[in-house]
């Protein structure tokens, strides 16, 4: 939450943004793992879509 507020306030730098992206990737991976454990395809599909869109945006920036 603190990093989100710092980003909105313009207090972030390249290093902070990289940490945020890394934290988001970890969260996506962990939720995907939860979907696998629960055998819930909806969770897996949503998080694969989030991963693909995040990577597409990150690589195109």
C-alpha cells in the first residue's frame, strides 16, 4: 500500500517500480498455484491473462 501511494505521489524511481512489478509477478504466480491446488480453472485463467498482459506491457515499455 505504501508503494502504491508513493507511486501516485510521484515519489517512486526505477528501482521501486521494478520491485512493484516483481511483487506483482510473485502474487500472480502464487495465486496461480492456489488455482492449481484447488483445481480451479477460473483462477488459473485470470492469472495467466494477468501475467500475459503484465509481460506485454513491461516488454513494450
